[in-house]
C-alpha cells in the first residue's frame, strides 16, 4: 500500500482532498477526512503554515501541527505566481474536494472563487471555513478562536460568577468549526453521488460559536434575564459542579429529581429530598448556594475515590477532576482505544486521540504522521 493509499474499507477511500487551509480549524477538518480514508494533500504557501511554529515545537512541526495534519502529505505552492496557480489547477483536475480558509479577496486574487472553479469542474466540492462567514458586515474581519469566543458570548459565560470572563481551556471554535466543515463535505459527497453535481460548503468560527450558545439564547428569550457565568456549575441544573473531598475534588451532575434523590440517599441526607427549597429542579437552582453548602459538609469527610465509586454505583453522574495528560494512563481510554498510535519514530508524540467514533467496531487509525515542510 502506498503512503497515500487508504484501506479500501474506509468510507472515503478513493476520494482526493486538496487542503489549502492553515492554522487549526480548517486543517482539523482535513484531518477528519484523512482519518476516514481520503487522500489529503496539504497545500502550503512558501511562508508556511503558522501552525508549524505554535508552541511547543519539535523541528518543523508543533504539537498542534501533529494533531491537525495527520494523514496528509504536503506540497508547497506559490499561489501568487502563474506557475503555482497552474500547478494547483493540474491538481484540481483529479481532486474531489478543495478546502480553503481564505478571505473573499484572497479567493478572488488566487482565482479560487467557487464560480471560477465549478464552471470548469461542476463535480468539485468546495469547503470554505472563515472567521465570520462570507456575508455580512464582519465578513472581512480576521479572527482567531478566542476573539470569536468573545464576540459570540462564550467568554462571558465561562469562568467563576465572581471572576472575569475567560476563554475556554480548549479551542472549541477551531475544533468545532473543523468538525462542521468535515460534516458539510460528507453531506456534499452524498449529494454528488446522487446528482453528479458538486457543492459549496461554507462555515465559520462565528457560526460555530453561535450554535454553541444556543441554550443561552433560548433561555434569555424565556426569561429576559442576562446570561451569567456559572463556574463549574450550570444555570439550568442544581446541584451541578465541583465539590471538595478529603483529598481532592469531584464533579457531580444532577439533572432530575430521581438523580437528586439518589444523591441525597448516598450521602445520608434524605431529609433534603422533600425539603420545599429543593423539591424541584427550579427550586434547587434558585437555592443552589444553600444546597451546595449542605452537600459539601458531607463530601469533605471522605476521599474522592470513595465518593466517585459509590455515587456512580448508585446512578449519580460523578467523576474525578483530572488533567488532560491523565488520559494517557486512564483505563477507560485504553479500553476504548481512543488514543491511537502515532506512526512517527522521530517524534516524541506516541499517541493522539483518534476520531471519537467507531465504524463497525473499528476506530479509524492514523496511517501517516503530519508531513514535514515541503521545500517546493
């Protein structure tokens, strides 16, 4: 099997994707397609992809670059030159999908507008991921995950109630935007199978952020009350959040009356179940501070291990507060094989999370590591 050839049982085997995106979001969408079996050719400009230098780095690849550019090969093309555009044009002749994250003016400069491309190749599928979308007053704005988190309100609802707004600890818009991009491409491939006609798939960090705050938008329209920060808690449920134990912290989530009754029984506080202040979820949310104080007094007396095991066994969602790197030794991660082998003996990276689903019991693996810089 050649380097670019995927096993025939992968759903996108035989599909060729030209990935002209950079940074995180677009490349992650390309990586998803690569994991699913597509041949993905990463197109870089001579200035190279900034993701190669995002800290920490090893050589010409960064930790981020390994994650979002696995299962790809790379070629450097100067899209500003006539020779470079001709080279890309030749690649497009055998491509099924083109991914870009250029601003509208750059697409026009490089002759990569959908109208230009699909006039010659009506079966081509074009996916464009931008910061703010292709229409509207902000369409020309540059943007990163954090700036769009600010614009869409995600930062305002993240952090402790008494603290300052903060970005989420992971780049939720980059990862989410890349996932929507890949999902749109999959839908377009199904449509083309039926009609023979390609599609233009458009998504953005902004649209992803708007979709992520859907609960808050709906809640505001119901109550007319401004959104608030809830720390580790949730404005819709109580009790819900982090609780100290004798040796650490655990997260507990109570989403209905049945689970609340189970929690109260486990901690020997059955008296709370029929207390008028806590009888229904809306009451518990209203009186959450008092309720949490009652629960904390009990939980601090025993270890995290004790509480997680007894609560989970009783049907109460609860788990340890851990670091991301703890997943490398988590028996649940091992059982699910979610951390797949990274096939690069020259890299310190040995495991990377695979796609969070399995096909017929098998998780798509990583066939090839992220490519080194092609010197062009």
